[in-house]
C-alpha cells in the first residue's frame, strides 16, 4: 500500500512488488485507498493527542497535505514566516533523504492558519534542537519512518477519539478532499499537493465533493434557471 502511494505521488517510478500480486485485485483496492477523516474526526483526533509534538505534527499535516516523507524531511530553514509558506525540497524515502523526483514535487506550499499555529507551538520543542521541525517525542530526534509514526501515539489518539482507524497518510487525503469540498480551485490544491497534473487531483479526490457538499449542483441549477426564464 505504501509503495502504491509512492508511485501515485511520483516518489518512485514503479512498484517493485507489482509482479508479485494479482493486478486486478490491486486496481480494486486502489479505490479504497483514499479514506479521509471528516472535520469532526479531525478535531477529535487532535483533542485526543496526549503528546504536544504529536498534536502539532498531525495538525500541520491535516492543514498542508504533505506526504509523510516530506513531513519527516521538513526543516526550519524551509519555512518563510514572512510569506507564510514552506518550501518542499527534500523527502525521506526508503531510509534516505532525497530531493523530490519531479519538478512538481519541489514546490512552495501556502500555510493556512492551523498550519502556522502548529509550527508556532512546535518551536518550543525543536527550534533549537536541530534542523528538523518534527521530532518523535520518544527519541527527541527526527521521525524515522511512517511505521514509527503510526505505531504508538497515532493509534492511541484514534482509539481515545473513538475514530475508526486509518493510517497516517490519510491526513494528506483529508486535506485534499476537504479543500476541494470547501470550493478551493483544483489547480491550487494540485500545486499544494505536488501533483504533476491537476487532473490527477481531480481523478483521485473529485468523487468526494458531491457527498461532502450538501448543495452540490445548486449553482449550476441557478444558472440554467436564469437561462430558461422567458
């Protein structure tokens, strides 16, 4: 599953395990990969984080949609406080720090207020403790992997919040689906996510928009109402 996500996000050219499973089944499961949290679940998760650093990590991830590898590689020097942006220029991939594989992966991400608030809270923990923004509170060092994030505090927070378990990468999916459902331009969302083409964003997340917007179609109906009026 993690390898499929890496392929979709252009971090690796192909899944090296593709030849070891039935592709028809993989395609069927691909539709189940995106399983975002609702806004209510997001608030419950953040409220249930007992570690401040874990809460800051999750709040920032929910508010930016960064890949897990980009979250791990994020440095304080990447943040432009004046502009309210963060430059994505490295990622922790398969045990190594690497530059993004595509031009779209190297990008400037706009920081929404919840993301800025999370960074301000995180400064007290790691601003003078090294270059990386987010640390594992158990080791006081940069997170080692997706597995180290999902094991422990993430699982505890979801259990305490009474939220159905999903792996941490769903924080990225949550940002995209909520941004689109709120009416943000799909091209802006694609740039934030680092997708090479906005159609990738639309194809991957577009099916959540009607179910998350109660009045979907109302604007179009209003236009046709005006056109059809004698």
